[in-house]
C-alpha cells in the first residue's frame, strides 16, 4: 500500500503544483468564468500548493498526508460544483471528479495496509 500511496501522491503533487502555480500566477479569464475574483482564485491556487506539499509529506507524516488528501477531495468536490453551476459539461466536470477520486484513493492507501 505504501508504494501505491507514493505513486498516487506523486501524481497529485505534480498536478497541484502545476495547477496551483498557474492560479497564483494569474488566470483572470478562468477565474471570471467560474465566478471568482482573481484574489479568490489565487487563494485557491495557494491552497493547492499547500496541499501538494502535504501530499508529498504523506509517506513521512501520514497525518499531514491524510489531511492534505481529504482537503483535496473537498476542494475538487467544490470544483465539480463550480463546473456544474456554470454548465461546463463533461469536459469541465470529469477532470475534477477524477482528481477527487484519485485523492480519495490516496487517502485510503495512506490510511490502510500494514504498518
């Protein structure tokens, strides 16, 4: 289970380091499309960067990894809701929903298995 948790954690960390950096750097059009101010969207990006760091710490500090993973599930649930609210269709919803499932699998593999 530790290997699976590390692989999933690596995937999540890479994704959220990229997404968080892009949001912090500024994605004005995307923020406006989803109904957020640029400041709020940058805040979401900062949370994504913190979560990526927490996921990377997961194998060493499982409590931090679990908290980061659960936070990403909640964040991606909000992303799905935002895309639904804006009528973005499957192309907007599936990536967020898939990422929420990967984050949930990460939490499950980090939590379970032999110690």
